[in-house]
C-alpha cells in the first residue's frame, strides 16, 4: 500500500469524495438496524445521552450519511514550514477538482444574487418563538425579535424562518400548506417579510426533502416551492438534511422569474456549487468528533471564494472551535438557539464573539473574496494561526489563538512598504511597527482561545474608521470577561382554576377516585437528548427535563367518558354564539355552522387549546392536567395501555398512513380500549389537549392519547405514541396555526 507523507497528499490521491447515494443509503440502513437492535436490548441506556440522536427509538432513518470533517474540510500543514508546500498542493487539488466538476461559476455574477456574498450572520428563527409573534394582538413582532437577537449577536444579515418540524405530520398538511397556514396567510407572510427587508434582513424558508408522507402537492415539489416563495417574496431556501441542491430547484426558481438563494444544510461537495451561491456548514453530526489544534480550511470556500458559507454548531455549548474555524476561513455564522421548542442559548462569551468578528467580516466583504487568499500565512507565535486576504487597497489578516493562554508580543512580520498603515482591528487601534531588516514587525495581543484581526492599508475609508471606533469601545471589556456558562430556561405551567365541585358524576362523566399514583412519563421529542431544557418542567421540578417521575396523592375528580364530540361542541357554539377572534382553521371540516353528515359522534377536532378552554368554561369544567389524564387512563398499576400491558389492535382505530387522512372514529367505537376506570377513547383516535407550559421563548402544550394518523416516510414527522408512560410536546404559535385535524380534548370536573 502506498504511503503518503501528509493528509493533504492523501486528499489529492483520493480524488472525488462524493460517494454514491446508494452506498450512503446502504451504510445508513446498516447503522439504523444496528442502533435499533441496541435500543431493543438496552432501552434508554445511551440513546438519550446529552447528544441529540440521529436515530430515534424507532430505529428508522431515511437520510443519506452526513459527511465527516475530513470530507468537507481540508487539514492544515503539519508544521509552519510546510505551509508553502501545502498551498501549492491545494491549488493543484482545486484546479483538478474544478475541472472534474466542469465548473463555470456564472451564477455568482448574477446581480439578483449578489447579496448572498455578504451574509455573515444568519439566525434560524422558529415561528413558535414568542419574540416573533404576539397571539394576543395576532401580529408578527419583527422588531421585538430583532431587538432580542441583535442586542446579543449584533446585526444579522439573514433569517431562516422555520415553520415545519417538529409539528409537521400532526395531520396531513404538507410543508407548503403549513407556510400558507401561518397567521395572515400568504399576504400576511409577505408583509412580515417586507418588514425584515425594510430592516436590511434577507429571508429564507426551509424545504424538507423527507416530507413524502403528507398531502401530495398539486405541482412537482420544485415548482410548488418556487411559486410559493415568489408569492411571499422570500429570498432563499434552506434545504434541510441535504448537502446538495438538485438542479430542478434552480430551474424552477428561474421559471418563476424569482431567483432564489439555494442553501443546503450541509457542506457542498458536488457540482451544485455552481448554482448554490450560499450554504451552511452544519456541525451537528460532528459533536463527538475532535477538531484539530491546527484550524482546517473549508473546501467549498477554497474552491469558490465568492461562495458564502455559514457555520453552525447548534448543540455545542462552548462553540470556540466552530467560531474560530469561521473567522479563520473568513466565513459567517448561523445562530440557532430555539431548537425545536427548547432553548439552547448562545453563551454571553460566544454571542459577543459573533458580534465582533461578523462586524469585521461585514466591513471587508470584497477583501474576503480575494482569489489570493492565503491560509496559514506566517505568524511569529506558536499556536496563533492566520489567513491573509488581499484586495486592491487592503490586506486583512484574520487570526485565531488556539492556545488556552493569552499571547502577546510580536505577532506578524510583513515586508515593509512605504505609505502603509497598520491597524489592530480587534482592539480598534493603530499599530506602530518595529522596522527591522526590511520588515515591519507588529506587536499586539490575542486572548487565549480568542481572535485577532489586522488591516494594512494606505488610507482608511469612512466605514473602516467607524469599525475601529466600534471595536475600540467593545475592546474595553475583553472577551474573556464574558461568561461561558450555558443556562437552560426555566418553565412554568399555565394555571387552571378549579371548577365548582360536583357532588355526583355530571352527565357523561366518570368518577376517578382518589389514590396514590406513581406518575412516570417521558417526552418523545426526536432531538435534544437528556439535556436540561428538553420537554417540560412540572411544578415540583427544578428544571425542564425529558424524564419525569413523582409520587402523587391524587384527589378524586370526574372525567368525560369520551372526548368532546362534534355534536356536543355544536351545542356550545350555538348557545354561546362562540366565534374565536382568530378564526383561521376553526372547525375546518364544518360548513354552514354544522359538522359533516355522520360525524356527530366523532371527536371534535380543528379546535385550539383556547377553544377547548372556552368550551370547558361554558360547561363548568376545565381541561385535565397531564398527570390527571394519565391517572385516569393508567390507574395505579402502571399499565402501558389503558386496557393493560399487552398490545391489542382491536382496542383502538387502525392507523392511517395515507397521504390524505380519513376522519376519526366515533368516540365509543372501541369499548375494549376502556381504562380500568371505564374511560373510553384514551389513545389511538385523537390526541387531547392538557397542560400548557411556557418559558421566555416558547409556549407548548402536552398532548395525550396518540392520534390515528401517522404519515410514513420519515422519522422526523410529529411523533405519536400510544404508550401511557410517554407524552407529546406540541409547540404553540397562534390559535389558527395550532388547530389540527388530529387534536381534540376532553374535560374534567373537581370533586369535593
């Protein structure tokens, strides 16, 4: 076997790194089977460790294998003396790679997409974030969101508005339906995007290649997406789980006369570099992969200097490696903090780092696209690495200190050139060089695990003067003084007022006796592992967490024998003249004030938690707490299902895996599914509203009794469960957006 002297030589010998999809699918199939077997043998041992799992307990996976760092990043020289040889080798690799790709790069010359070359700070925004929408006023709050984000991270250039996972799949609405179902519909979304544009922020929406089990779009996916993006005025599309954008999406955007920035989630490795002018370099699958002491070079940036890359490292609490990697490469950063309903906030230290280095990058956009980029340019201090970017009137060094200690003294030695001035951009001061043997030697300091930036120019522009003043002010507080502590957000449960006690069972209700109850339940969120902040925080807990257990002394109460039916809800609507302020999707299958023929005894759906509370108040009832619902379904023996511990497919409706869901079953159609207390339809027909939990950024409700509708084709659809020791967390935005075809409710009344 041939031996190679360096990692760069191995890369040159390897040739194209893009494996076939068939090979990748086969590898991941084996991985899924192996993990599924391990889960069966050792349930809950390792899969919920504090790292989000790629494969949930089902063991089913339908994604290609994500590339590792060695596939998308170039390893650096083995020592400083090898840097020149490294660059020579990498230039040869670049030339060979571009020839193999038959690369032209004309897309980067389109004026409509020129803005993509200046995106240095991007934020992923969940629509359920409470800073983004006010349900009481039924309006988007763009300024409130930007004030919160930019107050910590500095100005942002783009936002990815995320309206789909984890709620997608709760019913048969597809990804495009859910965008149209945002408050205000298409016109409301367009107005919201206009607000972002007025503040200089570009807007992306995601598309999910894995959404193949919900309602089929009327047009091909690429066409449907391009037309919808044109309607709302979005600027770009983020391709979730993909490392390349199929050419059909580029053609569809052009056909819609609405050019779009096409942004894959993972680093590009193929010919799509020619039509994707921007991409993420998502490190989410690399959490347990060490990053080397010598920073690596991003392949896509090395191939095409004009290609914009934004690094993101969502679940890592200390983001030093990804932040330094971004600055060393002169690329941007994506901040993703509201991760599917649990807050994974950027630490004060890392937020300040993003604020400072993106401010520098934004001021030197054209310079950072220099074809003369020189990574691993010479520095004078061990462990301090620099990239040099040269343009007509400026030379910029972006520097990172990989040592854990501060480094001060002579950092750079530069051939002397008359008329040149030097500036320490990180500290906002001019540098006076020591001239020796025809070289200018620059003295300054770089914090341990910190950043540095130097500018050489004959004259400052007005923008650069503003940058120096800004950075001088920020430098008064060293980055090391900002906290690196990561904190979860505490939650509170929304209180429910007690009802007037009933001395006997109201009509249609069953008495649930008092008793000792071992309340044990876990959340089934797909991501987040066992980190604090995942799932919910009950009143007796000190932090939100996935696993819950508490012995409770249950008071007696009465529970509806079945979920509230269409016929029962119609009595309320007629008697109370109920019409919600946000009427979008309210009783969606109804027409002319009544339910479809034959649906009287089906559970009412397309009602929000607010609608359910209104009905309960009218009836002198309330919604059940999560633990009350489980007690009524489970009793005191800890059974897995309302009818016992063994699965019985005759005790609940058959699952619906179709792309268009059928109507739910009648609430009394499966008497063998009754709980020990005689309560019916507790699981497998419709999910049911219980408690609402809130933190500073998110509202969510706990749903119980998994629904009959379960779209096929992906692990990422809203998870359903029929087990009584599991519950579902459903994110809340607005009543119109929250209503769904598989969510109903039942009520309780307090007993003396």
